[in-house]
């Protein structure tokens, strides 16, 4: 069966194209109503594999970084039984919050105390939107978008990662969310740089 979208040959009986992921609908006989096939778990997995095959290395880094950064925003950012100096800061922002913070605090919790933390989530979402736009963009626009992704990733990734590696206080209180945000934004930066390199080579 040839895909109506990309024209490539697929195995008979599958619901989605193995190359571009478009739904393959069988042509119904005259007078017979066509029923839309329900995708199985295997179909969804095949569609995911097909999508991954179409992504360049830079796009894979960027997409993975966006997912990690967004997930990290909602996971425990600070997680420790004793927050030490940070306990006083949290109690100043919101009296009574320090006690709850003895277990874990996510960036979402911190955003309720200081709205500026929402900027981290917005930056990750912006990188995701740019990733989606670049999938169908022209060469010059892809290059520009990759530059913006490098800028967005550099806002938080390198700083957070260096703090994790070299600041003992941060090391002692950092939770999984902190690691995901740091590595996610670093991956966005790396993805943008890899894409710029690939686009520059293709332009020669």
C-alpha cells in the first residue's frame, strides 16, 4: 500500500505510514461505509518510531530537552529534610511554607511565592513552540530558530548545571526537578548548536 501523503510503500494492513505517520485508510467498496481503524498500541509505537526517524540529531536533543525541562518544573526542585539557610528565605516569602518545604518544593510551589519562576516554564514552552515551527520552516528560518533555541537554553542550563556541580549548598538540596531543568535546558542549547552546524554544512 502506498502512502497518499509521502508516496512510499508500506506493508499491507497497517494503520499508519511507517515513514511520515499519516493515517492509512482503506478505500471502501461502493455503497459500503468506511469505518475508521482504531490505532492499537503497536500502531502508536510505530508512529513514534517513524517520527523519531524523521528528526535530526539536533531536533532530538531539543525535543528531549523541552520535555525534561517541563517535567522538571513540576517535580521536586528542592528536596531535603533540612533546608538550612533556605528555610529562612521561604519563611520570609510565605510564613508557614518552610515547614512544608522540609519534604520537597517544586518550581510550581516556588512560583506561587515568586511569580518570576514561571519564566522557566515559559522558556521551555517557547523552545517547544520554536521546535514545532522549525519542522516545516525554510533553511534560513531554521537557522534563525536554532539561534533562538541556543539563547533560550543558555538562560538556565549552564548556570544551573555549574551550580549543581560546584556549589555544595545546591548539591545538598537539589531534587530531581533541579537536575531535569538543568539538563533539559543544556540539551536545548546543545540541540540548537547541533542544528546550526548541520544547517551550515547543508548550505555548502
